[in-house]
C-alpha cells in the first residue's frame, strides 16, 4: 500500500487572465479491509492515518463492537488490512446494515444501532470560551485542511483540553476514528465532539451510542440527525464558530 497521505499534481488554472500552471496538493485515499477476529467484515476508502482507531470505530458502527474494553489488539497490515481482535461473541451472523448518506457508500450503520432505547449519556458541559478554544485548536492541528481542501476533521474536547483529533477524506471516517480511540481507551468516553462535516443520522447516532453528550458541527444537522439527538438527549449544535453556536437540542450543556 502507498503510505503517503498527500501527493502533488500539476494543474492548469484557466481564468479570464489566461492560463497558468500550478501545483496542487491532494489527499490520498486508499481501500482498507477491516477484519474482526480474522473474519473480513468490509472495506472502506480512507486516509491512511489513525487506521487502528478507524478499524475499531468502523466495527462499532457495524454493530460488532458495542462497548469500551472489548478491543484487545488492532494490527495494520502493509497490504491494506486492519485486523481487530476483540472480546465479542464468536460466529455472530452478519449484521443488517443501512446505507446512509455517506459518499461512496461509506456511511453504514447496523439496523439494531438505529432502533431501541438509548443508554444514559456520560454527562458533561462546556463553556462558550472552551468551544472557542476547541475550534481554534482543531484548526491548528494539521495543514491538510488548508493545503488539500479535501479532508474532514473531528476532535474530542474533555477536561478542559483537546483530547484527540483525526482527519479523513470522509466525514464518517473521521468520526469513526474518534469512536475507535474511545473504544481503545486512548481518549475519554465523555466530552464534546466537533466535526467539520454535516450531522446526518449516522454521525449523531454513533456519538449517542458511545455516550457522548455534546455534538458540534461547522455545518448543519439533518432532520433525522436532530430527531436522534432528541431521542437520546444529545446537545446538538450547528454552524459552530468562535463566539457563536446554533443549538438545536438541549442547550443547557453549553454555558455562557
């Protein structure tokens, strides 16, 4: 597999001023197979960073891994395979999945994840000043956004600091990497999530199922994303900028 996450390509810029040759930096997406206890579950196109976390988060979204502590080991193979070893029931039947709004079919969730009651969330709150710092630190984490204009970022804020940050060509994948980091015990399972992607049903659902009480986005939620936030009691805010939030549900966790 190609281990590079960016490459440079020549382009021709055509404008009213004429033609101009220019080099542009592109994000590299590659297919990675995800296996659970040596059984292949699926394949996704990803940016080759945070692959261990992605593997665990991907399996959470598919309904195979359900809680923190189940993941024992994750191995990333050079040939494009992420092998997750976890304490889950052996020989389980393939999960019925729903194809969501993810581009290229990357947005998939198990039907059982969508249905049923929600467990209590891991309660916390966040101040508007912390939101400002959260967004500022997110934007400073990587040059990939401003250099490629082709990636989404997702971060987790807890205990007054940025606990984790991941990027990917897919907004779902970036969230899966945060979820995977929680499942692997790398970051806490409570706090606020901020994503640069829109908050569709599966994005909100994964955060709610892992117990995260605050979900923020640079853009907006969908109607079903909001409905799920209301069912789960998640604080859902869109159009997040420094000094401004548009809170669609449960604003009491945002402290001015």
